[in-house]
C-alpha cells in the first residue's frame, strides 16, 4: 500500500500525539475545519490508545451541551491536554496570526479572526500547529498581527506552547524558543524547505518523515474514514474515495 | 401575532444585536427581514463567532460595526461581504477572542461589572481593546504584587439577542436542545427575540426531558414562527445545512453585482408579494 500525501501528514501528526517525551494526551479537542488533525486523533484512538476526543464540529455525538463555552471552560481548568491551531501566518517564535495582513485589523488581506487561539494556546500543556501550505508568505520571520503569542514572559500563566509544526513539506519541533527541522516529507529537500520558510530554524540534516505502516493505512482507510465521513464528506471523498 | 417582519421592526437602527454562529441556531429569516426593513447602523456581536447572517447584513448595508472572534462561512470559505467591507474600511471591526465574548456575557448574566479570563496576554487583540484591562491577581501568593497578571473583561449586555429555536410554547419558553450557551446570551441581553419552527401545546418546562434544553420565557421578549427559519443553515437534528446554496452565495457575493442579484432573488420581496 502506498500512502497518499494526506495520509503521511495524518501519520506525522499521530506520531506527535503519541510522542512519549510530550505531556500525556488523555483528552484532545479538535476545532473546526481540521480534517487532518481530526483524522490523526481518530487514528490514535482506533489503534487502541485510550484517549477522549472532543470534536467541536461533529454534527452528531457532539460532546458539548453548552457549545464552545464549555470547551473553553474545560481548557481553562486544565482538562484539555492537547489542541490544534494553525494560522494565516506563523513565525519563528511560534506566534500565530489568524487576523490578517497589513494594518490592523487586516486591511491588506483579512483572515477570519482569532477564534479562541488567544486563550487555548496558553491553556493546554501542548499545541500541535498544522498548516499545509508551506511558503514564505505563510511561514514568516515576524507575523504582521499576533493573534496568539508562542512565547510569554516569565510570570504569565501558561501551561504550554507549540510542540511542533506540521506542514505540507516537513515537521518542525519547537523548544519554547525556536523551531528545528525534525523530518522532511518524501520528495522534499533541506534546501527546498529552507527556501520556502521565511523564518530561521535549526538543522538541515533530517530524516524522511516515515510513512504510515500498512496496518495504520488499513485503519485510516476503514474505521477512521467511517468516523470522519459525516463531518468531512469532501475530505473523505477526495482522500479515500468514500461514497 | 408576531412575524419575522414585526421582530425586525422591533430592532432599532444602531442596536447592539447579538447573533449565534452558523452551527448554533442562527436566525437567518430574521436577518432577511432586517434587510427588507432597511435596517441601518446595526452593531453586531458574534457569540462567539459570526457567519452567514452577519455577512448578509453587512452586504446589505445594515451594519456599522462587528464585534466578533471570527467571521467565516465554514466549508464555503471566506465571508466575502465582510472581507470586502474590511478592505474598504466600511465597517468597524472590534476583534475579540471566543472565550472573552462568552465571559463578557457571563459577567452580564451575573450582574457583576467584570470577570477575569486567563490567556490573551501578549495578543494584539488585547492591544486593540481599550475597554479590556490587566491587573495583578489580588489572590496570588504574595498578594497583588505577586506578579500574576490577569485579564479583566467588562460585562456586556447586548441590546437585543436573536436566534432561531426549534419550538416555543404559549408562555414564551423556547427550546434550544443542547445549545444551552444561548441561555447565557438570553440572560445577558436586554431583550431576546426568537423565531421558531413551530409552536407546541402545553409548557416545555413541565416536561422533564425538555426542560434542560429550554430557555424560560422570563428572558424571551417576542417569539415568531418562521418555518425553516435557519435556512440555508441547518438546525440541530431538524434539517441539515444547504451546503450548495451557501457555496453559491459565497461565489455570488464576491462582487457587488453578484450580491445584489442574490438579494433580489432570495431576500427582497418579489413584485407579486409586494403587491399583496
């Protein structure tokens, strides 16, 4: 079985979720429009790991009876271990910009807005950043607008920050100060990633991102796809030819 | 007998009007009625984000400002009239972040002047909010000099909250199912106006299975029946969103002319209706 690009990204995110060096992920929440992070969570669960998943936009079986307010209260108490965030721009200090480019509030190009990022990024012990587009316009030296800062000064209450950034080209790790290259997806080169990244990072000598195993691919194409179809019908059609 | 048109007439120009997001009982027929009545200067509040109804109202020129944590059409992408209005500087955007909006409403529902919220420090959202304050936590070890900065948010009472519920009874109780965050919105708002799919006999609060998903008529000022009043959005397990329509809207509304056509076709009264 040959893994598709999306399946590789799902596998890479799943390995980060299971990273034994990271704080435990007992309860993971996934926000809107996040098929790859959601699939990675389902893969972890379907592989038999005990994890509670709260998928915010699942039309049926949505775990919340007080909407997103309940999600934020859970996170505030420290009951969510891992969340996923992205950004229209992400910079080398893991600052996220979901608001826009140019002058405030995004007069050049307006993105949707910060959603809950300015809160969630502080409240979970770790965050996996996911942004498929890996280009100098997305991965910038410094974001135009900070929706949510990646680093806070001492004394500011914060449980965690980015664990890693997964893009369509590679996986970067984040150590609380800067990014370092962890692995290159098949077909990518160290020089190509450097050319397409607007911020500086450590390391060029990195292994190839491993493909999901045949067993993992079978789980993705079967039970994971079944769980995803109602929330992400287009994604499941495109990636797995689901009816 | 209230109708979406009478509810729209009761929302004055310039009102601070709170609307739920697209997956939580958004009152689309009421938004269309506001367009038809030619509402102006509305200050919209997304609780905590904004979607189709907000984009429609902005495009129709009904809106002066939007306070929200995001404006999006979900899978259909960018909210085109919002993006265009921001580019032209035609509306004021007051950016928030989702839990801050919930917290400001929770302060209002408790009748207290402010509530604290963790996080947000260092975000440019905070830098652009003169009405949000940071203090040192007075309960920290070492007291207020303990160096534990925390955000305080002012109570926020919308002039009007509007949403589309599944059903209502003659006492004005309305049923929102699991979307109980709307109760906080109704509690916090000065007035709440609600459209529903249908009226039901008896009292929703007499039925133990319905009571938990019911907002008491204490908080509801007016109810009107509007069948399929959330369309083109979905409503709980009553009906799914009309994804094709929303996608067509997202394409049409990219241009002024396309949006004007959309209004003619789907929002403004037809000539025959106008003649009735």
